[in-house]
């Protein structure tokens, strides 16, 4: 059995890593601004300065980023509506 990654696997890994490098760093910077510079992001969307509604909107915004970047439900077939 060959456990090596295929060229397609490596391509997806690179694409995802690049996307996360761009988007996740910005998100973590936003969270750090709200929660101080403690580098503790275990539950960075938890209420701090903005309360629960701020936390909910932050999570929704991240989900919108994932969807717009085609990073949510990545295995959903285009023929079933994923675009």
C-alpha cells in the first residue's frame, strides 16, 4: 500500500495553506486586538469587550470568509449546488 500523497493532495495542501496564511492571520490579529496581546486564542470569539452578539457576529464573519474562499464543505459536489 502506498501512503504517499498524490500530486493533487499536495496541490490542495498548498492551496489551503496559502489561503489560511492570508485569512487566518488577519482573523487572529482582529481577535488579539479585542482580547489583548495574550496569544491565547482557544476561545478568542468568547465575549470580551463586545458581548455575546459581537462574538456571534465574529463567528458568522469567519464562516462567510470560509464560504467565499470555498473552504467550507469542500467535498460538496458542484453538481449539488456548491459553487
